[in-house]
C-alpha cells in the first residue's frame, strides 16, 4: 500500500475545496437549527390544537390538510472549480 501513488490536488485547489465544504457545513448547520426550531413550534401548536379541539373551542369536523407545500431553499454556495496550473 505504501507504494501506491495517491494524486492530490494543488494547494490552491485544496483551499477552494475546503472553503466550499466550510460554507456547506455552515449552511447545513443553519438548516438543522431551523428544522429544530420548526419542530419545537409545531409540537407546541399541535398540543394547543389538540387542547382546543378536546375542549370544544374549535370545530375540526370539516378540516382538510393543505395541498400546497413549498420546497426547501437551494444552497447559496457554488461547487468548487478546478484551479488551472
């Protein structure tokens, strides 16, 4: 295994790749935080809705789920481009 050559990109290209991956990591962290906040809010709303329905404060006999869902936003960072020698 020690004799097998392993090609490595030039240092400039490695830096471009590292910057891209760092931006993607930040983007994923932001999405995770938004998802966790959304889950907490949905759990609170769910409990409030159940309480209101059980106590007769709202009528849910004719409720139907919404048909329109929005897709998640695309990442803002562009993939790294190869650095010319």
